[in-house]
């Protein structure tokens, strides 16, 4: 018997149609698309840059509050539910999905870029510039990014696992919209989420392909070109399609675990062969500098730096906030899907603390090694053609400075990028397909393959329409509408958790009152029974009010003390069964 289709037509067709239309326009009218996106980037940054900065700061405060609040013990699922995945597997899956390619792409180049071209207003000697560069990188890749994921993931995990709703963005807004999530309003929410996810993943794929192509060129394997980049996208998308066909518990899980192990090996080699003591000292010092200045750096919009400040902000901080927001539906659904059985506190603190620690270690090792090389031998980490930092080749330049391991590390770095590429693509395809099928956790194979291929097409279109700048612009633009959805998610989860917490408190109070009532009743009854004879002592020979006593031994009870055998309890000898009172009665 054929299985009934779960395809959400009001979501699948509009989302797919809009994305395909963009791909078609970008391919046919490349120059016009590039001009339009450049103009839009300037307009969005100029008008909404402050909004992105304020919003992300609010999400950080919200996430920390949720993790430390009275809601922390609520389980994302039935109260006695065990987590689906063990802690190490859970960490590796959420981290590899959340920002894998970006760490490899920007691990060396971003701290170097902030050192060579400092943020407007940052001045000083090389030591001060290097310290500010590492700390600014921490801001972009640390707790701020994962706070955005906490908002989406927590709201979705509660709706899916606690309330039994389908795996869909719309249900996280049910407390605000009610039954309207079942109609057009819900369809619009899921369409925006799908478009944001596809463009967010395509941005990562584009960055990864740029680095792989230039890595192959750096190794003199092949000359980098647009044709090579398109070919790489096609080849790696095909690998991702095979992975997504195998499902969540096989391909995605194995790739995530394997990639984290490979990343750990590369990290350890760079740490050992590089300036180990410098890296460890700079990591500890940079942590202190980051925490001492994180509030100021969080709210810094470079408002008094004019066009220079706006240009820097759009190229770095606003791009990152837009990128993370555009990834939020994808990462939120995915980490919600793998977090069944976790408490709210486990979810929040795990999602914030562990990736933050790993990201700071990664940038301290790779970025610290790159900074040390450039400070020791000025110009050795720069592109000879431009005199600046080449983000596509910076990692390979660093590997080339390490004794005896440059080529092997370069190959490992390319493999790392490819596997991160595949992990992001197949995870994104899986999530998007669930949204397009009304939350079905096991969508059909054909549509999973469709979305995997579509992500590759969007990455190609963005590269053709302007390369890295087009990738950055797409992330910033897509994030704007979905930011409103994230605000609604934050309000919804607070509303739901507050309601459940009130119910828990009322139930605990009822149970406490019932226990107290039972205890007091038993105490009063025992006290009155024990003191009754002292309050009204009986007359000699009169009937006595006796409190029944528990008999420990089985069988017929013996004679009551003070009575002769054969007489009724409580009767004087000689009265037998006569109901008349004895003398003096």
C-alpha cells in the first residue's frame, strides 16, 4: 500500500519557486544582479546595522537568563526521557553543523586581517593590535553566534519534544499565533525559514569551495578558476546527496564524528609544531581581555567613524550576525532534533559553553600561530600580489611555515573543508525537507536530493553574481525577515515555560498541602486519643472508652487485662453476657 504524501504544497512550491527564480536571474543577468545586491547591502547596513547589533546583544542576555533561570530543570521531552545521543556525540553533531566550514576558512585569516587592517579606532603597537584582533574574532565566533541558535533551538525543541508538535518552525510560534500557524501565516514562516536556510548553507558552501580551489592551486594541483569552483560545487554536492540519502543516524552522524576527530588531529599538529608556548599564553590572556571588553565590543556600532566604520562593520560584524541568523532555522531545527531528553539548562549551557570553548581554542591555535609568524617575519603571511591577507590561502601559507608537515596538513585541510561542506549540505537538506513536508521527520528521498542540489545551484549563482561580497550580502538580506521570527520564538518560549512552571509550582503546593493536612490530622487524632482519659477520667467500675490497639500476633485475642476468662471484655466478673451494669453502674 502506497504511503500518503506529506508534501506541504503551500510551503514547498513557493520556497522552491523563489529560490529557482533567483538562481535563473543571477545566472542570466550576472552584472545586474551584482549591482543590485551591492546597492541592497549598502542600504540594509546603513538602515539596519544598529538593529542587528542590538538584537544579537539581546539574544545573548536572553540565552544566559534561560540557562540560569527557574526553567532549567524542565526536560525537552517526557520527564523520564533519556537523551537520544550521548554527550560527546551530541557536541560533535551540533558543532560540526553550526559553523564547521567557517572555522577552517577564517581560522587564520580573520585574526590576521584584524591585525593588518585594524578595526577603526583600534591603535597601538603590534602586541596591542594582535590582542585586539584575537578578541574581536572571539566576539564574532563565540557566545553571540550560539545565543542566536539557542533562541531557535530551544523554542523548537520544546514544541517538538515537550508538546509533540511536528518538526516545523511554525509550531514554535503557536503560543503567539494560535491556530493561525496551521494556515497561511504558518506557511509564510516556513517559507522564510527554508529560503534563509538554503542561502545560509549556500554561503558556507561558497566559502568552502573558494578555499578548496585556492588550496589546490597553492599545492600546484590545478589553477583556481570559476569553472573549477563550479565543478567542485557539483562534485561535493553529489557526495552530500549520497550522505543525506543515508539519514540522520548514519551518514550525518558518522561524518560529524569523523570530521571532529580529523579537526582535532590538525589542531594538535599545528599546536605542537607551531609556537606552542606563545599559543597557550595568548589563549589564556585573550580570554581575560575578551571578558573584560565583551560588553563594549558587543554594542560597538562604530557610529563616530563615518563611512570607514560603516564599511568595516558591514564586512565583518553585521555580515556575521546576518550569517548566523540566516543559519538559525537550519541549526535550530537540527540541534532541536538531536536534543530530545536534555533539560533546558543542559541545552542552553551545553550549546553556549562547549562551542565557545572550542572556537576560542581553534582561533588561538590557528590565528595565534599566524599572528606569531607575521610578527616574527613581517610580510610572510601576506599575499605578494596585493600586500594584504588572502582569506582563501592564509591557512595554506601557515601550513607551509611548519617544519616537515606543510603538504600533509594542506591535504588534511582540504579534506576537512570538503567534509564540513558535505556535513552542512546534507544536514541543511534534511532540515529543509522536513519543513517542506509539514514537519515529517522522515521525508522522502527524492525531495532530500532536490534540496541538496538546489543548495549547490544557489552557491554557484552567488559566486557568479559577485563572489564573496555576494555571499555576504545574501546572508545579511535573508536575515532581516527571519529576525522577526526569532523575536517571536523568544517571546513564545518564555510564555510556554512560564505557564508550565506555574503549573509545576501549583502541583507542588497542592501536594505539600495534602501532605501537611494528612500529617496534622494524624497528629491531632493521636494526641486526642492519648489524652482523652486525662481530660475526662471515668468513674470507678464504669465503662471505659478504649482506643483500639493493634495486635501484632495472629489468632484469637487473649482476655482483656483486668477480666476473667470467659467474660466479655470490659465486663466485671460474674456479669457474663448480661447487658446490665454491675454495682455502681
